[in-house]
């Protein structure tokens, strides 16, 4: 794909105090690309997203998001974490959860304007959870909760949407529905998604970034059994999905 880079990583290395989790990673993601990041557990995938979000600082190298340090551009990023950072039993409704995506966009902390509510309702409409607006989070299925978290991320009107294993522990039918939604959102924003399912995401993404401490990008069509075997350092079964 061609276009202006919205994420640029140069010689990026990171460590939690021991051996490098990421070692000299280079990557450019262009506007409206749909990038999949795959790799084994502890290969650095979630760490890489957190560096792009400015939640971690690199040991070496440079991170630029929308031309800025990520701490300055994070309000333009919608983020769906692998695990929700709140208890499912917390007494909060779907609408209140989605409205949290407007924090930092609204005029006064905790005070939402009419536009904030309109944007949140549109995000719920796009993720097909508007009819659940008054429901408590604890009453939702896993697939419904994932759509609510996507709506919360969309409510900040992002230029980039980042998702960390958005379909973990969700059945194949719901996984397909969520990735169909992401493909639709990709018409107006850049999508970066971490996934464990190489075969499945190959039907959606433009490129696959294979990450296991170091990173190599491949066009989707170039992913084959040898690539996967090298990435995971083991023999794996690959199932191809056609869409």
C-alpha cells in the first residue's frame, strides 16, 4: 500500500529489565492500512502496542505516531485491550462504558455535551449494541462485551484503531462478525490488530507483521507453512479460510 505513514518505528528495542523483549524493530504503517501482528506468546505483541500508545518508553529507538511522540497523539488512537481494565461486576451500563471514550474530548471532566452523546450513540449503532445501551456489563456475553469495548474505542473518533486479541475466547461465528466490522471501519481509519490466528486474519489484513522479539512483515499472500514454522519455532497446522 502507498500513503502517508501514520506509525513509524525505528530500531526499536525494549526490555522489562532482563533480556530484550523487542530487538531492533522497524515498521511503517500507512494511512488506512489493515495490519495484523502475529506471533507466539511472550513474543512482544502486546508490548509493541503499548509502545505505540505511549504507555511504555523504548529502551532504544524511536516511536512516532501521526508524526508525534505517542504521548502527544494518543487521543487520536482508539484502543481495545486484551483484557478489560475493570471488573465485569462493576455496576456500569453499556452506554456509560462507551461514553468513557469521550473523556479527554469533552469540555469538562465528567460533564458530557450533546455531541459527546451523539458520537457515543453512533459508535454503539455501528457496533450493533445500541439496543443494549441500558444493560449492565455483567449481563453481556463475551461477544457483546467485545463490541462494547470497540464502541468505546470508536467514541474517541480515532484515526487509528488498535486491538489486542479482540476475538480471544470467542467462537468463530462472532470472530467473523467482529472482523467484518473492522473491515468496514478500515474504510476511514487505520487498523492494527494483534491476533493468534494467522490463517483467519489473512482473509482481512493487507500485511502480516510476524513478531517474535524481532519483526518481519509479509504481504498476506506470502504467508506459508515455512513462515509460520519459523515464527513459532514449531510445526503447526494451518487452516486456510476463504472469504
